[in-house]
C-alpha cells in the first residue's frame, strides 16, 4: 500500500521520532511511505537522510493544498498530530481516503471544545491511542480507540558524541542524573529542580543534566536553580542531536511531568538499563508499573529526591527494576511489532472500503 504520514511539528520530540519509526517499519514491510511535513524542519531532514520522499510545505494552506491535490494518490493518510488530523479530515471530501490518527497526548478536551473535537474525531476512520491514558478522552466522547503503544529501537551509541558531552559539561567522576523534557508547565521543571536541590543537600557525588529547551517555565526553572545555588549541579544542556547516545552514561533518568500520554523517553532508559524515577502522571504510571521503576505523586519533590537516592544507592533494587523494564520494553514497544499493528489496522480499513 501507499501510505502518507502527516506531521507538521517544528522541533524534534517523541512524536517526530515515532513518525520516523512508523515510516521505517512500513517500508521494511514492503510498503511505499511518504511524508507531509514542515519545510526546513528536523523531521524533513531526518526523513531525507533515510531516502524517504518528504513533501515540505511552510504553512496550513500548503498542507491543505497538498492533501486536496495529491491525497487521492495514497491508500492511507496517517496523521501523527492533532493539528494535521484536522486538515486530513477537512479535505476528506476531496481525497476520499481513510484517515488514521495517532493520539499521543492525554489532555482533557475543554467543555466548550467537546462538540468540535468530537465531530473531528468521529470523521477519523482509524483512531489510535498510544496508551490507556491517551484513550480516556475519546472513550468519554464515545469513540473506542485501538491501543498501539509507541516504540523504541536499539541504538548504536556514538561514543565520540558522549565524550564530547562529558568534556563540555564536566561529567567525569560524577554520577549523572538526567531528564529530557521541554521547559513547559506540563513537564513541571520547578518540582524537578527542587527535588534535585533536596538531593544535593545530602550528597555531592552527582550532577543533573536537563536536555531540552524553550517553554513557558524556562525562566522560572533557571531562576529556581540560581535561588537554590545549584548552578554547578543542575545543568541545562539544551537540545542535542543524538540524545539516545547519552543514556549510556546516565545513572538515573527522571520525569517530573504533570501530564503525559506515555513518556517515550523513559523507553530509551528501559532499553539501556537505566533506572527511572517518575511521577505517576498518565501513561508513565502504565510504563513503570509492576516494579519497572520508582513512581512518585505529581508535584512531590521529596518523593522524587528519595527515589533518586534509592536508585543510586540500592544496587539490588536497581538491577531488578532495570531488568523488568528491559524485558517489558523489548516485548511491548518493539518497532516491528508496532508497525505490524498499524498495518493490520490499515488492512482492515481498506478491506472495509472494498466490501
């Protein structure tokens, strides 16, 4: 089949990586895959590096025009983001192709938006949620999604990239704790800074590295680091290409989210046997269930500090939880299996059209 992927995000985050994983899996299964994306963005560049056809456009009219003009040449149109599914269903009368939507967020729909969001979602032919938490809102609005969890694949570590980071940030001789998250309200960086501050009052053998940049809480997070005197402990590393390399030197990975549909960055930690301390927000609670990490209440800096200390000091606990997490991620979050589940859904939709 001929599959068009839609993702118009500006940056490179979990959803964009999952889009590329889908494309790889579909191509490996023998299908034609193309991408409609933001011109000049990192997703277009990554797709081009892997010899995918990427149609870069600059704005919403460009998306609408492409779907209206060329959408009919595809068998399936797969929207990977909430904004692109809007344009896919709006042009459905012109392209007349099944639309599949992968919901990667767990946000509640505002009451005054329910009619509009519900109407849009009901025009989707195949509704996918990446976790039970992501499925909650469509279910509340009477739509039953298919659960297809995000994937992660083994990564060949670029040791030179790791060495450059270690030299730049002065990580040698220290335990390395880290997170990968935008500095926005939903990721709650202030609680994370305070948790690191509490841990730093009891020990001086670690540094904390925050990968990610930009957002409505960046200024406050930086100010809190200053106020707590953590300038040498809490390091803002910004956006880094090849972040998957750096998990190889992490001693603990931490997530402080208030909202999270899945938290795909913890899957990289699972795959590289890095213990995870996380809030129990949304899909994170599913990922870390059954002893696969340390779960803390949202906003509880003290519990997070204690969890980080346990992962650093309790070798038996660390070995047990990382093995559980590794076994889980290899079974439930395999790229090939994710692709197989999507393709089975696509086949069902196409068979229904032919019937």
